[in-house]
C-alpha cells in the first residue's frame, strides 16, 4: 500500500463528492473573504487591506499623497493576491463622494463622476486616508485587535479594524456571495452614534426608539425618502426590506406663466447620463406625452431641466408619470446580511448590529487599556529605578567604571530589577542633571495617576460604557456636523398615488362642440359665440352647441334612455362636417339625441320620459365606460326618454300636451341610479310637453318671443306630484314650452 504522501498517488473519489467539496470551499471563501462585510468595522477584506496598507505607508490626512499605483502594488504584493483592477476599483469607490457617504480615501486626480465616467488610470491618480479612516484605525498599534499572517507568511494583517467610526451603517455595503447577498444603505454617522448612545443607556430599547434617533438612510446623493414609517420599522426590525427613494425637484417659474421642473438631486447609484438617455428614449417613443423636453445643465451640482408639453400640465402629474417610468424613483433594498463577531453569516436587525458594534468597541477599549497599563507599569518600573540611583550617583558611576560586570553589582547594591539595571546602564550622561530628576518625579506622578484610572476602568464595566458613550459623543461632534455630517436625504411621508387619467395626457385648450340636427358632431377650435356662422350639409342645421375644454367629458343622453360618455379630445376636429354621433355612441337608427352637456362630478340631473315618469340621477350614474352606453331610464313600449336637465332649484314645473301646468316641491321626486321613475304629472291623453326646475322664491320664468316673463304667485298651480294640474297663466307660450 503506497503511503498517503507519495507523489503521484491517485485516489478514486465520486465526482459528486469531489464537486460538492470543492464548491463548498469556493462558496465559503466567497462568503467569508470577499462579499460580506464584518459587522464590527463594516469592511470587506479588500477594503480593510487597502486602509491598513495606506496606514503602513503613513498616508494619514496630514501627510502628502502617494500614487495609487504604489498603493495598489503594496496591497496586491503584501496582503491581497488578486488582480490590480479589482483593488483599484475598490479604492476608487472609497474615494467617490457620490458613492461613499463618508469617503475613507481622499483622492487627487480624476476619480470618475456621477455621470458614470471611469476614473483615470492608477498611474495618474494619488490618494491618502481621510479622518474617517483614521477613526477606524485608532488603536490598531495598541493591541486593540488580533492579527494573522498574510497569504505568504511574510507580513501580518488585522482580522478586523478597531472601528471607532460606525462604518457598516454609515457607509453601507453591497455584495453578492454564493447563495446569499447583502445590501445595506448609507446612514448619517451622527444619527447612528446617537442611537448607539441611547442603546447604551437603555439596553432594552426597541427598534422604534432607535429610529427616533436615526430615522432612515442618508444617501450621499441626497434625494427624498418616501417610505411608509410602518414599513421602515418592519425593515429595521427584521433586517430585510426596502426604501423608496425619489429625486428632489422644484418648480421654476418663467415669464407669461411658463414653468419648468428642475431636478437637483437624483437617487443613489443612478448614473445621471443614463437617466437622461432613458428619459430621452421614452420621449422619442412617445411614452411620456406630458413631457416636452429634457436638458442637462449640470456643472458642479446636478441640474436637470424638464420642460412640460404645455403650461396646462399639472407639475405633480408630470412628475408622477416620470417617477413611474424612469429612474427618478428607485427602490433600494435592505438586507443586513453580515459576518458576526464569530465570523458567522447572519441577517441582523438594527438593534443586533448596534449591539455587536458596541461589544466590539468595549473589547477594543479593554484591550487598549490593558496595553496602555502594561506600558505604564514598565515605564514606572524604569522610573523607580532611576529615582533609586539618583540618591547615590557617585556610587553608580564608580560601579560602572570599576566593575567588569556592573549590571549584577547594581542590582545587588540598590535592589534593582534586571529591567531597571539595564535602563540605568543605558542612561545618557545628560540625564544625570538635577533638573532631569524633577522631570522623572513629575512623569512618575502623572503615570501613577493614569495607572489608577486604567485599573478602575478595567475593573468596572459601567465605567467602560460611560467612556464609550463619551467617545461616541465626540464622534457626533466630529462627523455629525458641518458639510460632511449634515443630513442630505430628506424624509417625507409616503406619497398618495396621483391618479393619472388619460385626460392628463391631453393638451387643455378651448373648443366648441357642434351637433347638427341630423346627428353629425364635430369640435371647433376656440369658444364660439351664440349665432356664430357655421356650415352644415345641405338640409342640415345646428341642434346643440356646447363650449368646453379638450379635457372635458361630455354626456349624451339618448331617447333610448341610455347615457353615453364622449371625450372632448377624441371628437373629430377640423373644418369638415364631423362624424355621425351614432358611430361614437353606438346608437341605432331609431335612437335620437335628447341632451348633450358637459359632465361635472357631483351634479344631479332630472331625467324623464315622454309619458311623464322620471327621477333624479347623480352625475356618477350617468358616466359610462363603454361605447354601448349605460341604461339610466327604463322605458315601456312606445315611450322615449325626453328630458335630462341639471337640477337647479327647489320646485318642479311640468306641463303636458294637454296644456295643463303643475308645480310641486322637488323633494317629492326620488333619487335613483336606474329605473322607470315615478309619475310626475297625470295625463288622460298625450304626454309630457316640458319640465323645468326652479327656485320658488325667484318665481317661474318662461320666454315669450324675445322677452322673459316671471310668474311669482304660483299658488293656483301648486300641488302634489302626480296630479293633473291647471291651465297655465295668461301669456304662456302657445308652444307649451318654457323656452
């Protein structure tokens, strides 16, 4: 049997087992070392290695810049054995102010822009760390975190950074691993620290209480967050959800009533150039009928100008169409899938994320304190040795000059430790002056006081948490104010959906709808006055003329008792004769038009048939969705729908073919959506001639030629609905109509 380590040894394994084993190793490598951030410092390995390598190169905020090629070379050669392109891309994103809420790298040169243009090659650009990165590194040289050997064993790299800055939530993270992904939006660092302070003071604080301090994401490109508060709370409670983000816009008024919309902030991770291309393409495809033009007037700041098609367009409606069709509104997902302190992938809620970060801060504080205490103990031991020999310097000098092995002699003579004796032997002659002794005693006193404080800190966990709260308050002052710390993303209530009807896409302009006696309908531009000269076919004449707007709806009531809805914008235009109304409303040859009027929401109408039955119908009951219309007034054989009038008054006057007039209160007529109606006036022979609603206080009026007559005393004709009535007063038109 060949030994296991024999070169060339072949071991038979099932393909499925070999594939699963290797794929699992790849998946774990992707999850642990590439795609998911650490909850403690919010960094992936490549970002952590970049920051640490720049720290090793002493590229702090006060130093000069170094070429990015030099930095990338160090990272790739010492810590990150991958391609230089991926390392440089990561560095570029850490330096872009529109990509990182709190940049960790300060770039010099072309680092790309919000239009999506790439950064210049790394040989042309330079970089150094920012103060935010310095806060992440604070204490890294004080045994605050563990280190591990690099891939080649020649260097050491930190497992995690000390992370005094809340980088995970402040800068967010995004990544796709194997079988899992992460997506964390940026937040305001001052608000995150305020929430952490509240959590320290109230360990059982609810997510809602934490959101009172950090109400939502704060994106580097601003915009407006329009997510519902309940959904926001649910997302942070579970660690999964999403946020609706809209562009920030305002109206700029021009001369003569003109206006444009100016977009000054666009949603996060939306490339401005592609957004403009998307809007322009939709405009060309005629999918944005309310938009006239789009212009990019951006310089240092974003400025997109959107011109409406016409001045009559409502700005809210125009933006609602753009929000639905373009990336002016996006949805940013929340999936707080991170590596916990024990390197386990897990989806955490807001409280758990803050707790793990604070636990890391407490551990860092403890380790730094222990490191500092050990250094103080060592220094105090040395200082105590100095003070011991200062009492007898002549003897010290004699021992050093005469003894072959002065170290053990010093230890025996003055009771020194090995460290103290070594320090005395290494002391410079200038340190023997009297002034130096005073400095040593002063330093000894200061270090003794600091040692006492550190021992108290390490012995009291409550004291440590108070210390961390103080550090967080300092962080709020440093990064929570000024241009960098001010909140950029506005918080707004979840918007009510703007109803976008087809009328919204119609240019509003005045028109006059003309219906001829033979049933031809057309729309003429402008509002024509009564008596305007109109042309018709031979033998035809004007029947109804309605002045309206192209955005109006018209109601056509026919003799068959059905109501039809016509859109003014869809009526035939021009100088021709128009189109038969029967084709628009699908009327039969036996049906005729009873009334044509502008449909108005909330109005009431009196509908009646030729036999004298009728009722009051709401405007909504006359609205028809189909061309076949909607049955309103049911008819018996031989009857026709004869009237459809706007209700205006408190009484009704009815006159029949028998020339008898009846007046009764309007309240006696019921309101119905559909039906036969009730008897309005009783007839032996014939039917209803005319009907009118009026106000009794104003009297009943009718036209007599070109004059108008009013009858104020209506007591002789006043009765109950369904009565026969009496002969009208003298002077009533012989036509039997009110005119």
